[in-house]
């Protein structure tokens, strides 16, 4: 199962130089957004987890890894993971004199059993709906907190 959402947010900066520094360090920039945890960077690879609460599962975390490509803008290219539950975090960021604007695409990947009988199929539909709500809540919270002045 795949669940996809897009988010745009702004992280405030005092000038263009500070914005460019934030752009080059997404592990610092994204650390201020709720739901993103354990952010770290090893060279050009950003790793972390998108965490939230889902009604059926309780607290659940989706690990992700993205390659950072810097130029006039920062690009995050999602890398696949060998996990049952994982996330793709991809997007583009631009530095402006008043901050950094990021447009991020999140995709959750979940391996759930198909369900051979009606009960299993109903559970799968409930799980899909719960995950969709969880991702939308996480992104709404990020959007509310996205206007962060550092």
C-alpha cells in the first residue's frame, strides 16, 4: 500500500546567507518540524523517521533516506529502503532573503496482508484509512509549525 501527500512550508531566516545555510543543512532545518525524528546526515544522505499515532497501530515510525543534491536549490531525492513500513521523503527547497521555502512529497509504504476473507479485507481498509488520517494530521501539524524563525 502507498499513501502520498505533499506539503509546502517556510522556515524563516534573518537574511539570504542564513537561508542558504539552512538550505544546505536539511537535518537542522527539518528538526524543527514535529513528526520528523532522529534526523542525521552522512555526507549527502539524509536519514530519519516520520512518526505519528495511528488508531489501529498506536505509535508508528517510518524510516526514510534521501540524497541531498545542492545547486541553486536543494533537492532531496528519495531512496528506497528494504523495510515493511518505510517512507519516501523527496522535495525541493529554495533560499530567499526571508527564509527557505520547501515543497516536500511524502510517500508511505506499508506491507499489509491482503486479507483472504471479509474480516481481513475490512482490517486492511481500516488500516489504510488510519494511515491516511495519520499522515494528513502529521502534515497539518508540520504546516502549522512550518513558519519557524531560527
